[in-house]
C-alpha cells in the first residue's frame, strides 16, 4: 500500500519522543539528524490507523552524511513482560535528512500507538 499523503503537520509528542530516543544514540550523523527535529514535518501516513509516517525536513537544515538510508540504531520494542514485539526504524533520504519513522511489529495486530520511552527503553503498549 502506498503512503497516504496528508497536509504537512508538526511531529506530535509521541513521534518526537520516539525520534529523540532513537537519535540520542551516538553514530555518524546523529547530531545533524537531532538538529533537524524542529524542522521536521509529517507528510504521509503508511495506511489507515498506521503510526508509521513519512517525514520531510524543511530547509535550511544541517545535512547528515550517513553511509546508508537506515539509521544504525537497534530500537527494539518490548511489552511489559519483556517480550519482543517489534522495533522502531528511522529512515533517511540518502543519509542526509529524516525521511520516515516506522514501527515494524511482529504481533498479530497492527499497533495503534507508538511505544513509550520508559526507563530509557521503548515499551508497548504505551
């Protein structure tokens, strides 16, 4: 299914918290991607009720220089019992700017909310 375009909007509190958590890791380009958060807008959702979204960074911004499109952070999501239920993936546009926030789940039901950051870990249900 193709993403559903929406009128550009600011990141909501949950999107920003998850992005801040993932981008708090140290890797090449992390500081540049963190500096883009205030200029990042959501421009599409990946489907009805999906929490995965496409992003666009308004220029001017400081570009990162990641060698790949996927941010190199293992952001696993666990339920309260500690069971793995998926992970958060942050995608870039050619390693330069934030491009997507994805909740890749392994459960039977699609999550309807992003995980919460609890004790420096991603926990779901939020």
